[in-house]
C-alpha cells in the first residue's frame, strides 16, 4: 500500500475555473457580501446576548453549563467567515489560482 504525503491531494490539482464564471461569482460576492457581514455581526450579537442571559442559569447548574459548552463548540466549528462561492479580485485576475506566484 502506498502512503500518500499528507500535503498531496489524491484528486490532483483543482481545475482552473473559467473567467466568465469567476466574474459572475465576483459580482455575486460584491452584491451579497455586505449583507453577509451584517448577518454575521447580528448573529454574534445574538450569541453574546443569549450568553449573558444563560450566565444566570449557569450560576446554579454546572451540568447545563457543560452541555451548553458542547453545543457552542459544535456550532462554532460550522461558522464560516465567507461563503464557499465567494471570489476575490486576486482569484479573478489569476483565473482561480489565488496562490499564484506573480500576484501584484
């Protein structure tokens, strides 16, 4: 059995995406990103508010605190800063290769 290097991707390198599709995704990113940021800020504010209210409950129950900590850990692992379909200007200029060596 051949052992793969941990950095190697068994599927190979990702194909270069077309410039038209990247431009379409960039327009979507520019249109949606401000709303996405507002939703993230509102969600974090709600988490802080609920956390402050739950502090009163946790003062009397350690088991509830442990369960809430597990739920919070599972939830925060799923949070993404940007949607997976977002395209940056660098990706558009280098046709999907954001790690291009000649990025200006």
